[in-house]
């Protein structure tokens, strides 16, 4: 709405006279209209900065109205079939990348593998089984945890090999002492 001088005792705006002093809130509303105009490409950078400066220095509603007279002060009516442009200030930021989950069987395989020496090898077989299961699931689903699964398998086989070696040595010792 362009500023219009007094005509027949009617103010330019319904509730404000042009000579009425502007408040800080009035200046901020004007700056918001200027920001929207700049974001929509209606104002060049230099003109935008100049108008912002003048808005903060304005003393009356008339001065503020002159700064936004050539800009829409609200939503512009558009056909329902036209795509509505989104001002750059309201554009969404790039979406966060989706990080795949870590396979729970891989985590369990790693825990069982680490616990193998503490549990006297009881968790070695579950570490191997869970590790192989996890690796197959990871290949199929693209989840994370390949390193955990592989570590669980290796620690599990080392635990099984350690027990096999221990049993073998015990048998050799029994045979050599018993014979």
C-alpha cells in the first residue's frame, strides 16, 4: 500500500496517521518486510541495505511506509496450481546423513569374544556363531559392525583353539605318564 497524503481527513492507514511517530516495533515490522523482499529477489543487496538503514532512522509512519510502498506486505495471492516460491531464508538445511545402525549380533560377538579368557572359553563358541551370523546380516542389510563381528570370530576361534591345545596337551601328558 503506497503512502497517500491526507484526503478528506482520512489517514493513509486505517489506524495510523502519517505524522504519527514510529515505535521500535513499527521499525522492526518494516525491516521484516524488507527482509522478505530481499529474500524473494525484489531488492538488490545495496538497495536492501540502504532501506534497512533508513528504516532504523525513520521517525514517522510515513517514512516507514515509503520504504515498503513498492513491496508486498503480506502473502501474495497465487493460483492454487502454481508452485509457491520459498524464500531463501526459509529453505531447509541439507538433511543429516542417515548413519546405518550397528548390527546387534556383531556387538554381541565382540563382547563374547572379549569375555572368552575371563569365562574360561565358555563364550568362545557363541562368539564364533554370532560373528558369522552378524557378517551375513551385515552383507545383506548394509548395517555397520563388520569389524566387531570379525573380531568376535577371531577371538572366539582363538579361545576354541586355546582349549583344544590345552586338552591335547593334557591328553599327551596323561598318555605319557600313564604308559
